[in-house]
C-alpha cells in the first residue's frame, strides 16, 4: 500500500459539509488524496506506521482557489497605477502588452505569479491570458492546479479572434488528461467581442464541455455604453446570445441591478469577486450580499498584479468580508465562514472542480494550507475561522500542499523544478523591466530606463 502521512493540526477547517471547526482532528493523506479525517489519536490507531507531520498551533484548511487572475501580468506590477479601467487599459496596459507579448513573456510572468500564489496558500487558480499553452506549461512546472483560459478579443491590433480560439483549443488538446489542468474559453468582455463570436464561443464551450470566463459589468460606463449600443445591459445581451449557464464565470459583476442578479442566479452563473482590483481601478463595490441572497455561487479572485497589485488570497478574503459589510451597511453580510467558503469551495464549484478540491473531504485531492495562529500577533484564538479571515496574513502561512506534496513552506517554494525555474526567471526580470520602461518612458520617472 502507498505510504500514508498524517497531518496533525490543532484545528481542522473542512469548509463543508457545515461550518464546524474540528479541534484536535487531523487527516491521513495517501496517494495525493485525503484518505481519512479523525481525531489525532484515532488517526494514529487506524494508520499505524504512518509518517506524522505535527502542526501544533496551526489551522489546516483547503488551499485557496483564486477564481480570477492574469498570471503573466505580474511582469507589469506597478506599471500602471492610479488610473480608471479604460485609461489603464488603453493608455498603459494594452500598449505594453502589444509591445511585450510573446511566449517568453507569458511563461516568465506566469512562473513569477504562481510562485507568489503558492507561497501564500493558493493551490488553484483560474487564469485568462494570451499564449495559454505557456500558462499551462508554467503551471505544470510550478505544480499549481490551474484552469487556463485562452483569451478571445476582437479589437484592432489583436490577432484574429478565430486564431486565438484555435490557440485555446490547441492548448486544451495538448494537455488533455493532465489532472492538474483544465481549460476555459476567455472572451475578454462584452465590449470587445461581437455577437457572432460570443454565440460561437457558447456553442464551442458546450460541445467541448469547457468553462467560459468573461469580464462583466465591471464599470458603470460599460453598462451605459452597452445600453446605448445594443439596447440591452451586458448580462441581458449574454443571455440572448446563449452564454448564461452554469459553465459561465462572470468576473467582477460590480454594476448589477436586481434584474441582472436574478438573471445570473436563474442561469446558475458563478461570479468571481475581485475586491482589490475593483477598488484600485475605482470601478465600485460589488453587491455581494444581494448576490448571495439570490443564490449566486461566489468565488474570489485577485485579478492580475497590474491592477491589485498582490496575488494574495488571504488579503483578498479579508477585503471581501469587510467590503460586503461596508457596501450593504450590514455587519452580518458575508460572515467569516461564508467568505472562506467563497475563497475555496465557491471557486472550485465555479470551475466544475468541486468534486476534487475546495474542501477537506475524504477522496478529494490533498490541496491544503496550514496557517500558523499561535504567534504573539494572533493570540489568543477564539475562533480559527475568524483569525484566518480577519487577522492572519500570508506571512502566517506555514505550509502548502498540492496532491499531498509540500510545495511551499514558510513562504519558500520547496520543490526543486519550481525553485530553479523561478531562479532562472528572476535573473531575467531586469530585462523585462527595461523593455516595459522603454514603452512607458517619459510618463513615469520610476520607470526610467536607467
Ligand atoms: C481576456 S483577459 C486578457 C486581457 O484582459 C486585460 N485585463 C486585465 N484585467 C482586466 C480587467 O479588470 N478588466 C478588463 N480587462 C482586463 C489584460 O490586460 C489583457 O489584455
Ligand atoms: Zn481581469
């Protein structure tokens, strides 16, 4: 029989089936899966000879699922701050992407991003970017579980949308059967993709059983321009084009009225809530309390490092829980356990992966994070869930496992291919910075080429 390891934390937070915290419980891991959950003494009894990993002072919970990111944009962190969405995209980000975009850019940026995510307890992410094959290669090298979204755009300067779709499908085909990877179609937004292509993508996704992710209702301007141009709000337009279904992940959903929310809920659409990016681009505050009340499945995402500027699910989780209260005027909105559910199982469900990840349950992959709660800055612990959501930071992440294997410990990557890949890329960082500075030169003294 395959060797068994017992992980023995002070508190186990399974996330499902209920909100219970199991004090003094641990898990047995075998063949990369959770094989047993029980009090420490019972585990030792049932699994004699198993290796033990004591985690005194720690809470053990499912790894975070970052439901929306653009990993390679880590190379553009801080290259376009303090701008609203359309100025940020049109004046900074798209010119940079137009000049720098290549397979190397995407691979290097994705490795950097995955290193940051893993160290902070994220074990799965949903990416939307160019060169999906490179994102997939980087995810495999770093050992992170990923849903890789191939971007489809219909704007001037971008490759033909058919070509982008073909790239996404080719990546899907190439990595078919990789248990750590999934593929998505990622039309950028309703304002950059036309009706025919959106309709076509809905049909392709249905045929190939793929998730679709799309930026939706991010700004007031987006909604107003859609009404002026199409006579419909963007969500309504997507409904007409056949895109609203449980396979759709709507990203942002900041400006949603009651009819939009009812439309998303009735079609089983999931929502990726990205609070830091929405704040930084001054897009607004998503109506999280009303979305949950309507029964919309909620996940949490960081968005890319160029609009966040961190890829840190613990800080995103805290922000989501705080903002839901501030936005609704109700301190009971998005309570701690509900927020943690969104950052784990909600994200997994949106990706159709909730049978494998997102909670600590027998049979699921052992994708886990241990968070140290016994440091002076966190003592005493009344409720470990409260501490994880409201008090802990990524500096408190003790250890991270994917498929039962340690991938990061005390903020350092532990597996050698990912460590050496990261070191190689770090040596190229100044070249990427110089090339980006060349595009922006003259507009920001901190980006000068010297
Ligand atoms: C289809 S994803 C790639 C594309 O999207 C751009 N992008 C990154 N963040 C956002 C956002 O919050 N709203 C809209 N577009 C965004 C990214 O720069 C790529 O061009
Ligand atoms: Zn985004």
